[in-house]
C-alpha cells in the first residue's frame, strides 16, 4: 500500500504520528493509498522550518522570485498529463476536467510572474516641506493555505502562487482525500528553484488545522472548503489575531427568462449542473425558469439531455461526461438528499437512484438527477448537495426569481440567461452574490480578476487570486521621511497638517 507523507524542507518525508486516512480510487471504491495525518508537533516543526527559510526568500529581489514562477509554469505544462492522471485517479473527475483543474491554477501562477509590478508601493514627493512619504508592501512571514478536495491542483495553486511570489513561506494543508497532486506541485516548485522550506506541505485533518490556528508564527490563513469549517476557521483566526480569508459552500441559481434561447440555456445547465459530478463550488444547482411556459419548455429540453449523460471512470477517456463522487459517505449523503426531495414533494423527472455501472459496482457513482417543482422549504433547496442533482424552482416573475437567489444564505455564483440587456443589467447591479454570469453559466473570474463569494460563501474582505491575493499576503508599511535639511523648526506639539 502506497504511504503518502509530507513535503518538508524540499523533500518528501514520512509521517510520524501513526495516524493515517485512506485515499480511495472513487471509481472502484478501493483504498489505493494511505495519507499521514500530522500531529501538532509535526506541524510546529514544519512551521519552524518555514520560518527559518522565509527571510532569505523575502530578501531576494521580486524579479528573482518571479523567475521561479516562470519556470514553474513551464514545469506545470511539461507535467500536465502526469498531474491530471494522478488528480483523476484520486478525485474521480474526467481526465479533460482534471487538466482544466491544473490549467486554471497554472493561470494564477502566470499572473504571479507579474509580482514585481504588483508589489510596488506608492511614493509622494514633497508631501510636506522636505518630506517624502512612501509605502511598501511587505510579506507577512509564514502563512497557511487549507484547501478542499474538489480542486486539488487549482486551489492550492491559487493559495501558494501569490503567497510565495510576495515573499512569504507557506504551510499548505491540502485535503486528505486527494493529497498527491499538492505534493507533486511542491516537487515541481523545488525543481523550479524555490528554496527548501519556503513551501512545506503538511497532510492532516482537524488536528493539523487546529495546530495551524494555534501557531503564533503563522500570520494568515487562506481557507477554502465547506461553510461550517470556513466559519470555524474565520472565528478561530480572529481569536488568535491572524488574517483570514475563508471561502465556503454554495447554492448557485441560474435564472432563465422567457426570452432566453432555451437550447443554449439547457446546454449550459447540463454542463454547469453535472460537470465534475456537481462537485464544484460554482456548479449551478438551482434552475429558476420564469413563467410556467418557460419552465415546461425548459424541462422538455433538459430531460433528454440529462438522460443522455454518460457516467464512468476517468480511464474511459472522452467517452464520459462525469465520474464518481469522492467518497462513499458523499454518495450516501447525495442519495439521502434525493430521497428527501421525493418525500417532501418535489417531482423527480430524471431518476437514477438505482444507477450502477457494470464492473464498477463498488465505485462511488451517482447517476444524474433532475428535479422539477422544488420549493424553498425543501432540504434539497436549502442544502448544498455537491452532487449531480439539478433542482428546478419555478418562479412566476423576474422579481420572484431574483428574490430567490438573493434570499438564499449562500452567495457564491449566479447566472441569468436572457436576450434583454436591461434585465441583465438590473440583475448584475442588484444581486447580492459575488460572481455573476450573463448568459455564462459558470462565471469563474480569470486569474487577473478576483474570485470570491458573498454571504455565507465567503468570510473576510479580500478575494482569491488577482490583485486582492497580493494584498492579502502582504501588509502595507508607510514611511514618512525627512532629511536634516528639511527640519526647520524646533519641537512640534500639535498634529502636523498640510494647510
Ligand atoms: P471541507 O470543509 O470538508 O474540507 C476543507 C478543508 O478543511 C480540508 O483541508 C479538510 O481537511 C479541513 N477540515 C475538514 N473538517 C475539518 C474540521 N472539522 N476542522 C478543521 N478542518 C477541517 O470541504 P471539502 O469537502 O473538502 O470541499 C467541498 C466544499 O468546499 C464545498 O462546500 C464547496 O462548495 C467548497 N468549495 C468552495 C470554494 C469557494 O471558493 N467558495 C471552492 C471550492 C470548494
């Protein structure tokens, strides 16, 4: 059985805790490896190692750090297939989708090549008589990234790219469900020239996370995962005085107006609802057609598309649309929620509860499901299912539809399908959700913009990647400077003003 340890001081090391978690092949249900779960002492040793490495890394000029990122981009491209294969084998997503996972992270590293520009401060010449004022952005020191299972390449890259390019050292605590790719990323960074200790990957569970939160050396925590854990980490980080940005779960609504191209809308819903088995924080999980006629026509177009979806192991190549979900527990939870939807009165118009794949009977597969006539009080509406289940909530008017999205506790992403610019503009302006698509079902911002949800989808005030990430991983120092020739008076006892 393969044993997966940690990556400390530039090399892989075995865990010493004696505690491990199983890493499954979700397509077969077999345990394919065991990952070490770090103790508090192991985490503290990794932090001490990172703290020793950080000052020299921060002292390198920013162009040299950017060149490590440049080389890293080359290596990610070189090893794209290898990374994607490993990613698919532990996560279960299709090979093409796994490459997308690496690619969307790689694009953030490309953005980080511009770190010297992003780290420039501001300067005011002669802010007062003989006085100059300037600000600089300095790294925080040792920071932490805690990441979820569903994007095991992209989200670690979102965290580590800006943090390292800004001159920090990072402790990355990836998901224990699919830990191999983050370790491969650390190896590639070492090959790209990152000094040992600047990125330490510590595998673990709650014990390691709590050790991060309690560690006085760690200055900031970037977290992505479910809302209860995001809230817990935000709360604990505030208690210990750490900077935190914590991104949580989602329930993304797509509104379909009567004037929308319904073929386009149906295609968009199928891709956004079922891609990656619905295990995306930007998946569309609620379709809101406006008007019964729109709803009837939409369901008519959706049913054959959903029924035609092909589910299978990533090794089937391009023949499948999505793979298994990540664990047996996830599979059971999704099926439990589907049953609750039926029990609470929703109409299950595509029912695959008996889905089974020949040769993969023990895999964690869930067939695609489509609900109609879902209402606000149902568990399938209130809860993030994180599976291949699309719920349709019929709205009578545009106001009712936008109200649904606005009243939901989550606010990660949303979309509207319409040909009417006025409606689209009103929607984009009024909606209380962080990422909005207009005839775009999954509006994930590109690397040079920022990614972040509102309401219970995001705690903290700065987004991920883009310029916000450099603000998050640096702090501003402002210097007011005067040389002796500028000192023309004696002591001053009132606040200096520039009147
Ligand atoms: P999760 O919350 O279970 O785990 C995330 C991280 O927290 C992992 O590293 C895990 O080890 C750690 N963790 C788990 N339980 C913990 C506990 N009790 N105490 C301390 N740490 C703990 O999330 P997941 O299942 O890996 O990922 C899926 C979730 O992530 C979904 O809710 C999804 O919407 C969300 N997500 C959000 C975004 C976003 O940007 N908003 C992006 C991707 C995923």
